[in-house]
C-alpha cells in the first residue's frame, strides 16, 4: 500500500486514489450486504469483503486511469516489479486482520488492515533498499 501510493507524486493523483478507495469501500458495503444478508450466498467474512474491496478498487482504478490517461496502480504494480513485495505484505496483513482484528465493523477492520499493509510494505521496501545498497 505504501509503495503503491508513494508512486502518486502529484496531489491530484493521490486525491483520485483516495476518492477511488472511498467509492470502493461503499460499493463493497452495498455488494456484500446483497450477497450476505439478502441472498445468503456467503457467510460474512472479513477476508471475503477485503478481497471484494481490493478487486473493486483495482477495477475502478483501471477505468479511471484509462479515462484520464494516467497509469493505473495495477499496471505500475507489475511494471516496476514491486508485485512480489507488496503482494506478500498484503497477504500477511490480511491474515493478521482476519486473526486479530475483531472490531465487528468492516470499515474499522479495513482501515486497520490497510494501515498494517502500509507499515509492512514500508518496512519491506526499506529492508530491500538496505540489502541492495550493500
């Protein structure tokens, strides 16, 4: 998360990503409410909601960046080779959130998970830079 948002140098790009995260959050809430509460298709799970959230965010990012001509986060994710580090820190933060965060509120758990992802990603990027410098 840290690496993905760090790449957005200009304020308008960062504002776009924050806006897309908010839209993805509310879309996830509506989508999961329909799947879980109305249709009873899946049991309520933070992991399921988080994966739906990230999927919606990446789709919105791809669409928005295609329209305005920016590089999407997903494109830069793989183009720069940061996918392995960020993806592994995402999976670790998802497991931590699933095991330890029991706020009974998807929004709070998601913010905590995104925070853990940012910290883990930041730390792993610093470790990689230190090991490459030697």
